[in-house]
């Protein structure tokens, strides 16, 4: 019903004088998508049922652990939405990035073709060339579907981990990922505080590792795979959204306990990832699963509740106090020194000529 209303609204925009100006129509369509996204779950990481689930989990933690006698709904509101987090300069930059990215990333996402379908087709061709035509000798039983769902979710998450690991280890990738880490508050908007170049890079990593599960599935299993594809792609993501994925970027300390935190990344573990303290740097880089961090030696399981501050730490200060800085500083950071010297010299010459 909501989708129908959105489609009708877009159709009326298309038929109006706005529809005669393609750029303006695209802009209006983007605004409609941006405003309706949280209610439809399309192109958004802020799907409202997931936010409600996060609020319910926060409510349970508040009632069981953090509520003081005499505290009720107003106190819960302040607990979930403290001014210190939501009125912070860093949070405003998050919001501006969300707005700007909504219009910028569809234009700059040059790697959109490197998706799961593309890598799967490539792998299938390689398998067919090496082993002959696909046998497709198995049927999709319930067990096969469940196994595929879990393996596909694991594969995609491993792709994200590899991307994240590379972003922390490779200098030019860190320059862009640093925009996410310069957030000094953790709240729902920080979840999508990412540079457009990071958006461009993440997809191919997840698509490549996902294809290593998808291609063998298509090669060996017969029948329509669309149902299983949908199940594999959406079910696990929805599951994590509902069990607290939205709380990964949240100021409330929520831990799953040391055993589960070897398997799943908890909100507390992602807070550790954003901590300014050097012993926490480059730790807990998994998206949903902690298994990869465990295997690669980057897992940090907190033994008890830790008091954290968020941001880059060190002596670099805040390199992204504005949207402009968040967009441009990474490009300047990856510019070779000789080019910087050349620009500085040219700028100096220009300044001199003005005087
Ligand atoms: Zn990171
Ligand atoms: Zn984060």
C-alpha cells in the first residue's frame, strides 16, 4: 500500500511540468525515496521495524539494568536520546552526510556492475569451462535452503570483514574509512556516516565472496533459485536488524556475553571498534559475525563494561568537523606529497600575484 502510494506520487511528478526536466525529476524522486525509505526498507539502513526493535531492546536493558527508582518514560527518552549525543557537532555531520550521500552515491557508485550476479556468472563460466556443463543433480530441499542461507550470509559477512580489514590496513582505504571513525558520538545516524568512496568499495568485496557460495549452488542444484536467493540475501540481514544490528552504533553498552561474542558482534564490541583508546584500535572488524575476528586475531571481547570515548584518538584531532571536510579531506590525504607541494607552490604564486 505504501509502495503503491509512492509509485503514484512519482507518476504524478513525472506527468507534471517537473517531468520535462530530467535532472529535476530525478532530484524530486530522490527526495521522495529519502523521506519514504525508513517506512519501506528500500535503500535504507533505517527501516522503521528495525528501529522499533532496537528501541524495545534498549527498553529491556533500561528496565533490567540501568533504570533508577522513580524513573519512567521521560527518563527512558533521555536515556535513548541524550542531548550530549544528538546535539553534538559530530551528529550534525552524520545527518548532513546521510542527506548528501543520498544524492551523491547513486552518481558516484561506479562499481555497481561488480555485483553478486556479475561475479556468479564469471565463476559459473569458469566452473563450466573446467568441469563441463552444470550437472544440477540436486533438488532444493529445506535443509539445502537453510544451509545455503547460512553459508551465503557467512560469505557476504566475510567479504565485509575483508573490506573492513583492508580499510584499516591500507593507507588510502583508511583515508576514506576514517570518515566513519571520526564520529565522536554513536547513535543511529552514525550507522550511515560513510564516505561515497567507501560505499563504492564495499559492494564488490561482499559480491565476490557471496558469489563463491552462489555459483556452486547454481551449478549443483536444479530449479528456480530465486526463492533461495531472496531468503539468503534478506533473512539473515533482517534477523540481525531485529536482534540489535541497529544498536551497533549506539551509546548504550549492550554485550552478548563472552561466549556469544566469539560468534556474533555485539553493540558493545562495535563500540570498542570506535573507541579512541589505542588498545581498541583495529579490533572487532566483523559486520555481524565475530568469527572472522577470532580467526584473524583481531577479536576483542570485553570482560566487563568499559568507559569509552569515540573518535579517532591520537593527536590528529577532528579532521571532519563539516560535511565539506568529510567529503574532501580524504582526497587530500591520499594526494601524493609532490602534488601537494606543487599545489602549495601554485597557490602561493597565485596569492602573490593578487598582492
Ligand atoms: Zn572500522
Ligand atoms: Zn561503525
